[in-house]
C-alpha cells in the first residue's frame, strides 16, 4: 500500500479551477517530484496534501487513513511535514530555538510546562544543525542568515520531527548554483528515513534526486512515471515546448 | 533590573506617607492585572481588549461572596477570585478561540472589546449588582481573626502576591511552553504545520491569564472596599493595554514598569496640572508608542533579550542545556 494516495483532487477558487481531478501516489522511501509549467497546480496540490487548503473534491489518504478534512496539526502528528514555498522560519528566534520549536511540537503540555524534554531534545537539535551546516550559527537569530541558509534551516525544521513524508515546495528557490548542489547533497541521506514529495522548477536538480515524477498541466496529471519515462514522454515534451 | 525594582518595592512604605502607601498598593494590584494582559498579548500575540471582564467579574464575585455570604477569609475569597477569572476567560476564550476556523486578530479584539462593553452594561443595569453605584462597603479581607485593612500590611501582602505571580509567569515564559508561545506570537500559521494545536494553546494561556486578572480583581475589590461597573468596562480594558504598551509588551518587568510609571505620572500630573493633566499624559503615551514601539523597557533591554532564549548551544553553556 502506498504511503500517500491523492485521488481525484479538485480545488476551485471562485472561477479558477486550480486542480482538476489530480492524482498522486507516493511509496515508502520514494523521492517523488512534481513538475509542470507555472500555474499548473503543483503548489496547490502540495497545499491540499498538507492541509493548508482543503480540496473541493477528492480524497487524500496517508498511511491508510483518510485525512482529506484533517487540519494541518493532525496531519503533522500523523507524520507529514511541510516546507513552504516562501521561507517561513521564525526570524526573531535563534536557529537553535527554531529547530527546538519544531522538535517539541508533539510533547505533552505538562512536559512543555516543566521543560522535561529540553535535555533529551538537545542532541537532536544540534545534530540537525550539524547536518545542515548551520551549527556555527546556532545562537544567532534566524533573520541573520542568508536566503539559502534560511531555506536549509526550514528543511532542517521540517525534517527534525522525523516525519514519514516530507513535502518540499521549491527548496532551492533563490539559491545560487553552489547552494543548489549542496542542497541536493543534504537531501540524499534522508532517503533511508522518509519519503519526499518535491516541487521544483530546476529540472536538473529534480532529475538528480527523484525516483519518479508527476507532471501537472492545467490542474491535471499529464503523465507520471520514472525520470527516464518522463524525459521521453511526447506529451510532456509538447507541453514544455508549447510554453517555451 | 528586576532586583532593583523589587528592592524599591520593599523599601517604599518606609519612606512614603500612609496615603501614598495606599495608592502604591493599588498600583501593585494593577501591576498584577498588567501581567495578565502581557501574557496574552506580549507573549502569545492574542489581542485582548476585554481583560477587564475577568478583573471586574472576580471583583464583583468576591464582593457578593462577602456581602451575601459573609465570607471574607482570604483562603476562600482569593481562590474564588482566581476561579471566577479563569472560568470567565475559559468561556469567552472558548467562544472566540476554539471555533472550527482559526480566529483573526480583528475577531478576537472586537469580540473581547464587545464582551467588556456588554459586561459593563449588564453590571450597570442589574439591581442585584448595585447598578451604576456598584457594591459599596465590602468588609475587609481576613485571615483568622486578623482583618487585612489598607496600609503597609496590605501593601506587603500585595507585593508578596505580585512577586509570586511574577515568578510563576517567569517560569512559564522561560519554559518549553514559553517557546511554543513565542512561536505562536511570531508565526501562528507556521507552527500548526509542526503539529501544534494552536487554538488549544491560545485558550490555555488566555484562561491562565484570566485567572491572574481574577486574582488582581479580587484583591482590588477588598483593597478599595467597593466595586463599580467601570472595573469591567472598556476604559479599564484599554488602561491595561496602555500599561503594557508603555512599559514594553513581551517582558514581564516592562508590564510592571509601565503600570508604575503611568500611575505615578497620573498621580503627579493630576496634582500639579489639575485641568490639563490627561492631555499631557496622553501626549507622553503617544510619544513613547510612536518613538519607542517596544516600550520604555527597550531603553535598557535589547531586542534579543526581549525575545529570549529557550535553549542554548554548548558553546554558550558548557554544562549542557538548561
């Protein structure tokens, strides 16, 4: 059984149909890329999966459980984690506190009040910062980081609670070529731990890290399959050539 | 800073005349009230324009207990005040914050403002509550056979309660729960995607702050000896907003300093400039809010200190995390 199944997802904003019966299936430990031209519905599909938007029609099941109507917090507690398209770290808090905040989200209220898990989570916070090459800035406010480092911090925050599924919306947006290369390196090791759905415009980047791709066009799935299959798909080529 | 303020607080009755000690006691109780608003706005980012509902309802509640049941023991009336403030905050907070959809800042501020206005009107129109005149001649609070009348003893009692509540709040905002509140204040949208049940978190801190406002209201009722509808109304609710904005929202000591400075200025200006003192005070408040939006406390405390640290990497704390 697939970890994530989205069936017939439709999202309508007023007169605009952003998603029109989109489908997505993601297996355990699979890296799955969502590509498509601007306005094809990639981010809307991510939002419907994460709970930032509620689908007008269709269903989302995660680990066999129907989460179509579940609020974002319940989806996160079920093991889903999201990195937004627009960086949304908490700028006034230190990097350490940003990661701790993400890690302690499922701690019980009495434990939060008496700070019972602060010591236990300390090593995990430091390990996450180390993994994303941010440990030297642990005591600095997140606002002091470069854009690329803020993107890494946000990925670290999304990954810290050890989710079953990580949703990354344009993780390399605004990054330099070197930062993109490093981001690819940072993401590879997580394959052993969780599945990934990634929206990205950089096709070279997405080709290098993904197992399968889904191509969206005008809110519907145009094609889905391995990277090689998508690269040789006439339908996909036609859409990209049409937009070029 | 905190130690300096506490030292001044302890020594004050030794140098003040009795009538000024009574005034200072009132200020201490208002500091307690300001702490409650600071928790919801300064720490959790919930804009409550109705904090006086919990302050006033507890005041009325203990006044009725004293008048109708003859109960004045502080061991009963102060917990009763706490409970009344907590219950009213839980009811109003539950209605405003625990809906199916997330409440906007405007919805919560207008909702609490309306609650405060409505409570004021109900008290003015309800004969049982004394109508416009409120409830006068509340007997003194007691402990065994000892009556706690206004004066130095009441002052030190209020100071002790303020210190206890202050330390409790300090513990709370410095804990992992405090970090969750900081996340709530900084980016509520983001933290729900980590798994935080933000509405529940808001209702908890709102109710807790309501209990503190209730404690302040019950102390105020016994100190002043009467309660009146303004204690529940918009003026009182706005006054506490000004205390905290003036001193510095998001710092506990800022709420205390703001209350003390505004009340001391009001006292001095009303004696020295009887006709125009509200205008002078209003201009001063505007100047601080315009040029020091982080409040007076920002003159001595950096933004970094104001936001706070909840965990520290080992470089800064060689013996590991707190």
